[in-house]
C-alpha cells in the first residue's frame, strides 16, 4: 500500500520561531516533540519568499519565472501537472483545506473545479486574514460558508475528520494550509495571547533599537499564533497516531516563507535575509525502511517539496518539475544533493518597492554556509552564516572575501542561466506575463 501524505503549512512562519530551533520566547511543545521524531532540514529555504509565488512553487515544483506567479494575486496556470494531479494519477484521493492564494480572481470569490488543480476534497478560500471570521467554499458549491471561531482550529478539526473517516481503499494526499501566523498578529485566541508579554520578549540582535518596542508587540502576537497552531499540530498528530501502529503516513510540516519582524530594520517578507527566506521543514515517515530521524544541514527548497514527496511515495516525478528529489537521501540510499537554494525576487511590490522601502530585484544563493545576493547593479550582500548567524556583517566589499564572492557569483550565474533567467528589470517580466500593477507595484485585487 502506498503511504498517505499530509502536508501542513502556516503562512509566514519563519524557521527561527520554534522551540526546537532555539527561539527563547515561543512555546511549541508539540512541534518540538515532532521535530525529535523527524528529519529536520535546518537549511530549508523559500526560493521566492512571498505568498502566491511560494504557494505556486509548492503546487508545481517549478520556479516562479517558469510558472509565472512572481507576484501576488495572479492566476496559476501550470505548464505541467500539479502535485494533486500527479498523486491522483497514481490512485490517490486528494484534499486541500484552508488558504489557497494562487487563483487571482478575487480573494473572496468561488474557485470553480476547473481551477482547483486536481484536488477532490475542497474546503478553501483564496485569501483572508480575518482569522476569526473566515469564509470558505466547499467542492463545486458557490455557497459561502464560515469556519467556526479561529479558522486554523476549525480547519484542523476538518482535517482530522478527513483522516478519521477516509477509508483504506485508496491512499490520500492531504494539504492543510493555515493563514496564521501571518499578520494581523494580535488576533489569536485569548488563551494564547496571554502567554506572551511584549516586555519580556527577547529580540534577535539584528533588530535595531528604534524598532525594538514595535517588534516586541508584533512578536508577542506572532508567537501567540504560533502556539495556537502548535496545539493544532498536536491534535492532528494525535489523530494520525490513533490510526494504529501500522499507519503508513508521511507528514511534512513547512511554511511558505518567513517574516522579518524588525530584523535588519525590515518587516514582512520578500527580503533575502534569513528571517524571510528560511522556513521550517520537518518530515516524518517512520514506516520507511531504515528510517532515521535527526538534523541535516542539506539545503532543500520549496521547489523540492513536490518531487521529494512523490519520490517517497514511489511515484514518478513529472518532467515539468524543476525541483530536486530528495527521497533517495531520506531513504539513506544516496548522498544529499549538492544544492544551493536560488533566491528570486523578479518584481518587488507592496511594502518592498523601490519608492517606499528601498526594495529591489535580486537573485541570490543560500548555501550551507553563505548567503550571496546580487541586484541589477551587481553584488549586494554576502554573509558567512556560520560565523555571523544574524547576518550583521556584509562582506560583499571585503577584499578577504573576494574569492568566495566570485565563486558564488559564478554559481549563481550558472544556475539562473540553466533556468533561462536573464535577470532583467521587473518591467520585462510584467510585460511578458501581461500583469498590470498599481503605484506600489502590486497587482490590484478584489476582495
């Protein structure tokens, strides 16, 4: 029997914001236990750290300039099989619950079956951040329904019911997509907000003093969302355990991207720094022969999720997929791919525009040791993350680092050339894909 596959992810949950990753503030006991049972990829990266592009990459295994979703609120039209279609062709039942954000026809509009990318079970809304008044559409119905209370809890309960009631005739792929801990930060249930006093929050050293008070307020609410979702994850894992010792389920916990939360004096995502690009990545598959949990510093990206899950299930990876298949490494059969994560910002928009906040187009690499980033004017950032984990010393103009800068620049050039990316100004990509943007560079959207 093929394994069931459950993919769970929060929106904007940075890798650093868990107890198992060493955050001194946040309380995530369930994820901490899950991490001890999992392969923990400590160097997991969102290749395009912003909502719609990262989600489109998870669903297709393609880079943003291939699938075309390099901005928010546009329609994903994959030139190949989606993850649901690939699993469905192998006899899987497929389910998606929660936030979608790759339809581009209005954030509160119904998404018809022909745009659901092959998912059978469907309880989805394009996008909302009203977590306590959250709508969804079910299947092919155009009736707008509402989750009861805090939506992540209700969505988790629905996922638990799906797991419990699903028969054994076919294996299933289930994706549970939570909206938090994305802002607004102060909207988690009271019991979780009461866990965090902003005055007691210990900040990362790269948060400047002039943002400290605001960052503590943000983080207190952000951590409250994280703790609420941690409880949800614990409930979900209990439901999986209740299936018995013979249960054959792969569980993957990740995020679409991170959140700066004041680090480097920046907010939100779409930045090339670690708080924005690094994501949680915990994978548990105890029924795998020779299963061995533990940490690995192998670099893995959102592009690699689809081929890796297909590979672990023993299924073919579509030719359209550009990511790497890590299943051989996870099985202990092959070494880790010699991978460097590509960082892409083809079009800065919203709160990351040139005019408003100094945003810029960039391409970069995140290796085990280094972050190297180039903008349209040339080399921009270089960090040795082993000795400078908070990325406070930019070595890009350091003569002693010239050799590694040139080496990384050559690898970056080779990687983007293989993808046919000429690294042009953002206007070229907007014109190619026919996107119209407003004065903030954002594609206008309807609610």
